[in-house]
C-alpha cells in the first residue's frame, strides 16, 4: 500500500496519535490531508470485511478505506473507497448493518468481495481513485 501511494506521489505517514480507526494520514498534491483506515482480506478465507461504525466514525469526504485483497500467488490488489460510499448502502457490495439504538456499538458497515461484484468494486481500484484525489 505504501509503495502505491509513493508511486502516485502522495505523501503518506502512519498515524502517530489521534482518533481510533485511522491508520494513516496522506497528503494530496494540492496539500489537502486525508485519513485512511486500512483493511485487509484474504480471499481464500473470507469474502467480506466488517468495519465497526464506532471504530471508523462518521463518514466524511476526507476519510477513506484502503482495502487490500490478498490472494495466494497474486500481487495484492489495493482499493481506495470513500467512506461516504459506505453511508450509501447499495445492498450489493456495500452493506449497512445497523443494530439499532440499544446495540449501536455493534453496528457496522460491510464490504463484500465476490466474483459478480468485482466489476463494481473495480471502480474503486487505487489507480482509478488516486487520479481524483484533491
């Protein structure tokens, strides 16, 4: 992931302090700072990743999910997903698992990875998203 950011000439550093749920901070060419929440998924073991809402916080324009797909004998694939997309559950790839007020600490967003959804997910490949960062 770090190498991909460096190739795109985006300055990235590990979070040293701050709120839980942010793993990295990166700076765009125009000088804007963004937060990055890292998630990995081993395709041979799982087909989705669940992110607790309490850990991630409120979706916003400068908060992203870096989803790294790990597959045996294949280079990792990096996706950059805006957290605002999570708030727009499509019931297909992006799911809102709201547990209600009493169990809100268990509410999560889920990103599903499956064969029929790869075309839609490919819109969020890092190489496509990096061009749009301001």
